[in-house]
């Protein structure tokens, strides 16, 4: 590793970016410039197309801040005072949505499935049927607390049949897993620049069904995170953000979108991620680090591994040795097991995973 890029980030974002994405940030840009605003409009259009949607029915709103800012903009804007939100949780990021609703005093319910089980569609149907005042349902697609991939097709299908407005946190999956949001009946999909599209941190984005977003005027409980006003300003201002936009991050994201196209689109990127993840799990289990989740529930984004049975294992020691050899991984995030996590998205390829496995094997200390 060079001092310019001292280690590979094996995390769910921020992640390792290409040199050309980094180079896109070397110039300064004016937020009022026509060329810059046209670039914003182009990004908005391309994101709709990546979601297999038409611009007549869907639109994109870009929002300053981390991905959680975009989630909060949706939660604090789209649920009316007489609405009721159901949050489906099986990890920290679903719980974060519930925490947001609590802070804003939004009428909400939580249906929790534990930390290591996927959302169960039959239980969702029963719960929603027993609570007729629910208007909106929020679910995390890829819960990076563990690496769980919730069965979004089943969940959204039944929620649509029940007439609910569907909010999907696809923070760590959009761009890395093919998604057709009209077919999935998704009303609001939320993601971030620094995830599977492989840009850098600084803004998130919301893909919204126009007919739903049009009904949200005056509902926002915040000023800066008012999703409706942000959208109206971008529409009427031809790409102009309400407040100062992260210009360098936007330029990097444009470059990242170009590189996604060059790779072959989401299908090709998804194939790379899946191959990386399968290679990682097979190698780690051979070394003695079992995966936490059953393979049918595991996403291709990030994987949780349990500690070896030996009492000699130390995550901090493993982290230190991997960082010395050019890799950074994540600690675990669940309360029911001792785990750590390794991501394989970003500018990461099979040779990187192979080298990581060799370093782990060579530095086994338990």
C-alpha cells in the first residue's frame, strides 16, 4: 500500500474508491454554475434509470450529509400528522429509523425480528392486518449490522397488496444488487453516494414516487431536511440545491456513475460482489472463522464472522495485524454473539480477497 492509499477499506462504506474517482475532486466548482447544475440534473436522471423507473413516475432528490440524513429527511417529511409508521427491524439501522420517529414524535410501531433472523413476511401480514391505522412501513434491505439481506420482494409485495406506503432503506444495496423499484412497489428508496456506486461520503439520495412526494408539501418537521422543499427547489432551479451542496463529492459521484457503466452496470458489479463474498466466506471458514448467518440470508455486501472458540483470539490484535498489512475491517455490532465484519464492496477484486485470506492465515495467533 502507498501512503496515498495506505489500506483497503473492507467496510460497507465509506469504501475503497478508484484513483479516478478521487481525482475528480481536484478542482473547485461553483454551486450556481450552469454546467454544475446540469451535472446534478444528469445524476438525478441516471439514478432513476438505474432503478429501472421512468422519470414520469419517479424522481430523485439529493440531500446533503450522510445516508442517515437522507433517511431522516424521509421519515420527518413523508408521514403526515395523522399517519402511523411501522418499522420492521432486525438490526441497528432499522432501530435507527424507529429512533428518528421517536425524536419527531411520529406515531410509530416497531416489529422486531431479532438480530440474526430475516424479516418474516407472514408475521408482517398478520401484524399489519391487526393494526389497521398503519399508513407507512419502513424496512432496511441490507442490514449491515450483520450482513443480512431481507427478502424485499416478498415484503414489498404483501405491503402493496395491503395498501401501505413503502419506504426502503437500500443504503448498502442500491447499485450493488439489481432493483426494479416500480416492480417492487417502492414509494421511497434511500441510498448514499459512498456505497455500492462507489463514490465518496457527502450526500445521500432518495428515489421517490412523484405521486406520493407531491402530497408532502408542508409536512416536514425540519427545515434543512425538508424532502419536499429540496425536491421543488431542484426541479424549479434545474439542479440547484437549497443550501450549499457538496460540489466535490458530486463530481466524484458523476465519475463513479461513469465507472459503473464501464464495468457493465449493476448486473456486472453485483456479480463481482457476489464472487468476492463467496470467496471470502469459503476462505475464512477454512481458516476457522465461521460465518454468522446462513448463506441463504447473507448479502453480498458485508459478512459477519464469529470468533474462534479459542480464548486466545483478540479482535484488536487481528485488526492491528491486518491494518499493518494494508486492510481495515469492522468490529461486530450485535449483542448475541462475538463477531467482526468484513466488507467486499468498493474497488475490491478477487486478488484483494485472496491476499487478505493469506494475511489472515499467516497471522493466525489462536
